[in-house]
């Protein structure tokens, strides 16, 4: 099970680095061509979501790899679960149901890591 959790953590981290990096650093006009919601929220919110995704990606891998505060991996997974619940709610409120399946997959992977690292293969 540890291998499955590592695969989930690495896949999630890669996805969140890509998504978060774009939201945190790409020019907003270019980003809004791919994500229509970007133009309807404050720029600081877009940057905040990007930073949260990048920090979540780092938190999924770095603490458990280094052995320094490995509980932060669990906290990162919990934060990403919360982020995806909010993203699903946000997209559904805007009638953007076509993007929700991606959010659901990310939510399920983050929940797997959260439950796995708490109950199945606990971190120290």
C-alpha cells in the first residue's frame, strides 16, 4: 500500500505543480483563455489558489521524504481535499460541470493519501 500512496502523492504533486504554477505565475490574460473563471474573480484570489496548490504539492512529498515534520504530508493532503471541495462547489455554482470530473479525481486521490497516511501507512 505504501507504493500506491507514493504513486498517488507523486501524481498529485505533479498535477498541482503544473496547475498551481500557472495560476501563481502566468499572466492573467493568458490564463483566462484556458480558465474562464479567472477573469471573474480578483487577481489576488487566482494567485492565492496557485500558491495553495504549489504549497500543497510540496507538502505532499517533501516532509515525508526528508523525515522533517512528516505530519505535514497529512496536512497537505487534507488541505488539498478542502481545496477540491471548494473548487467543485465553485465550478458547479458557475455551471461549469464539465471541469468537475477533474476536480473529483484530484479530490479522490488527495483523500486516498490523507486516509492512507493517517490509517493505513501512518507517518511518524
